[in-house]
């Protein structure tokens, strides 16, 4: 049976904003605590691309996580990590680390630049449902060899989670069925990708420019936080733009004109539970947060080693 594809429209767009996190890391936040209610099951997306080691070398020294997952994707440079499970190493260029904090981990994440000082990467946070918040913590790392690349009709997809043309990314058994794709669309090309109706869908532009839905009327979307000198009145989305899609529809469409575009595309099934969030700990209730911080003080936070 051939179902008609309904292409999703953009709900709103904005640019990631400079912020300071960890021990003094200068990064760009695409969304976080303030906006997360719209992005269930995702909580936060940070863009730490920089050519200046002063932006990132202070890193993210030892800190806890509970009740959520962090997905670190490195394009260039690396992130040195160590954790309470005894894992340690470097997430290198082209690698992904999918960390499920579950009942709790302590870890540190220290970005390292290339010889030229470049460190390009993203960290996405995904929520866990109540049923899995206290699951056994785990780390999974995937190198370039384990991340399939699908190339067709001018589109190149690095498949971290999800599937394209019968190929599937290495991350599978996650409750919210997230998809995480790194997509490059060359100039004068159209990319259409199915995303189940009702799933949250977000794109974040790495470089280049493209149209992220079929609409060519810029007044049909919310452009949040634009500079009031911004007179741009086209629908092209360029670097550092966060594209938030409507929930209705079963595919997204990205089209390019004169330039190529590269973006990450994330989607997942909303959890639909209350969120109680303090710093690196994301639970359902304030009481669970209180308990987590009491356990940290008492030294009983780590349940599994
Ligand atoms: Co962390």
C-alpha cells in the first residue's frame, strides 16, 4: 500500500547562542533547559566547534549524570574521557560516544584540539523514561568504521542512529527510537527523509545553506531572537541555525540551490512525562532530584561500577 508522504513544515528557527559551560568552556547552545519542553525526548544540544583552544581546554572536569543520556559526536580534534565505570579514552574525529547515565555515573570530558587548535563537536542530551532512569549505566563508543555512510543522488549520510535505504546506524536499542544523522546535500539537490508522525524532529546546520521545508514564505515561520537589524527575508537556513519541525507529517525535506549544506538531523519519540532537571541530573520529580543530590553528598550516588 502506497501512503502519501506529508512533508513537515518548520515550526520555528533560531541561531545557537554563545554560552559558558563546564569549567569555562565557550560553546554555542542550540537549545537547553529553557526550550527543552518543545523537544521531548531531547534536552539539550551544544555545539563546541572552535579554532581556539582557550575556548575549550578547561573542559568538563568530574561531574555526575543520572536519568539521561549524552551523545557526543566529534568531527575534529578529540574529547578525552574517564568515568566511574572504569572506562577511559579519547573520542576521536568521526567517532560517537553514546553514554547512558541511568542510575548514575561520574565522569570527566576534556576536549583536545588538533595540532592547529581545532576542536569540532556536538553534544546532544536525550531523556530517559521513568522506567529506565535507574537502569545500569553504560558507555558505547563507535568509530568511523562502525558508522555506515549512505550516498545517493548527491546526498551523503553518516548514520549514527536510525536507518536510511536499508542501512542502519550502530545505536539501536534506545527506548525513544532516536535517529541521529549527519547529512551533506550538494548544491541543486533535494533530500527527503521519513520521520514518523508525532516524533520530535530537529535539524542543526553545520555549514552551507539550504531550504529546510517546501515553504518559500519567510512569514510562515517563527524566527526567534533575530537581531532587529536582520532584514533577511528568504527561507534559507545557514550555519548555526536550529530548525524545529512541526510534529505533523511523516517526512522532512531539505533542498539546496547554489550551495551545499551539511546538518545533523535528530528525531525521537516524545516520552511525555514530567521533567525535573537540575544541572546534569534529569528526573521526573523534585523528590528524585533531592534524593540524587543527597546521595552525591553522602557518597552513595554510584549504584554500579
Ligand atoms: Co557530562
